[in-house]
């Protein structure tokens, strides 16, 4: 190998790293799901920000060391050959590839911050719920390196004031913050501390259905998990 090629190889290794995590997106729903991906500030966009998964399909994504971001499942999508269209839930600006756009609430979220110095991850319902979601770590270490599940169908238990309905069917359950936009539900303004923003009657419904998930902004103690050196399956349904 020439000196120049060897130098380029070293540069690639330093940029890409040797400890990248593999994020495997898996669709176990009875219908297609269109996962969306939003990277944290300054982090690279993975898989162009969006893909399509038929029932039973799965795909691997390599996340570089230090990556952070969120993933969610879009439902009821229709896209033309150019990738433009619309989703019933989780839409990100009317495109297949979510180009820096997050999912329109209500959406169930898988959130990651890798190598900081551990991997931090959670399933969040702070923006509401649209699909069952599970994060399954493999090959990692740590006392809180655990499978995180939210497999209860919250759409069936959703209070009427929080329901997102399409063609007579409840397709999503908004968080109280999204539904009412009030400081006491969003933990903002004078309610911007854990002491002044306790769980509400609405967040408790989310917590009872999915005890391991974030049910509102300050639900940290039972909802944040950590691993070292893991790969992760993000499973829909």
C-alpha cells in the first residue's frame, strides 16, 4: 500500500471511527412504516432522513461515534416518485427524506446520544404517541443497559381531548402539552422546574401504559437508559 493511500485510510478511520453503533430499524406492524430520522445539531443525517419499511422488513444504519438524534415511525404515507407526499402521522414536511424536519406530533420517539461517554437512549412520549416502539440493545454493558418497551396501544386508551382522528379512527394520542399548549403541561415559564411541574392526570395515563417511557418533560428517573459499546434494534409494533 502506498504512503498516500495509507494516510487516507488513517484519515477515514479517524473520521468514521471504529466503534460506530449499528441501529437496526425493524417493522413488526401489519402495515408499512416510514421511519423518519432527525440528527442533533452538527451531527450527520443518517439514511437521508427517511426510509420505507414493509411489514417484516428491517434495515441496518451505521451511526458514527458521538451521533445524537431521534427516530420515529410515520404511518399512512403516500409519496410520488420524486419523494413528495404526505403521512397521516409523523409527517416531516411532506417528503420521504426528512431534511432536518422532525416528526409532526403526535409521534412516539426513540432518542439517542452516543458516546457521551456512555450511550444515552430513551423512548419518549413527550410529543405524544402513534406507534408501539421498543429499543433493544445488544452487546453492550452497564447496569442500565436494558430493553425499553412501549408496546401498549395508547391510541385505544387515549382521552378524547388528546385524540388525533383520521377517517373515524384514532391514529395518535397527543401529549397534553401538544394538545393544550399550556405552561403547566409543557413545563415552561413559571412551571420550568421539576418541583413546579409534577406529573398530570394526562401524563399519568401515558406512564401507566408505558412505564419505561418519558411521559412528560421531567420524567427522567425511570426513563433514561445507558449502555457502553452496544448496537440497537428500534422496533415498531
